[in-house]
């Protein structure tokens, strides 16, 4: 998913070179760092999907109340932000 996101490509192009040793084999280092990022991202996405799968049955039963609760929370956050002193 991150490969198709131009913001992610720009971020990694700016972020990764700071961790590359110019005296070492930079291709190997890019592969190791990139492989680590891909592995962590894959594990995270799998965990997120399994959590969402477990949460979906509860959400089907209580979706209306969940929507109302999150709506009230967002209205509250918006109200607080609107009343903050911006000077």
C-alpha cells in the first residue's frame, strides 16, 4: 500500500538516506531497512485486519450506538476547538 502513495515515497526518500553508511554497501543497507519496514507494515496490517474482523460482529449489533457516541465525541471536540482562545 505504501508503494502506491507518493507521500510515502517522498518520506522514505528523505528519511532513509540518513541511516545509510556511505562507506558500506548502500544497496544491502537499503534492502535491510526497506525489508524491515515492509515486514513491520505487513504485521501491523494483519493485526489491524484481525482486530477489525473481531470488532465487526460487535459493530453490526451496536453500530447505531457507536455512531451516536462517536458523533457526540466529535461535536465535543469541535466545540472545544471553537471556543479556544487563539490569541
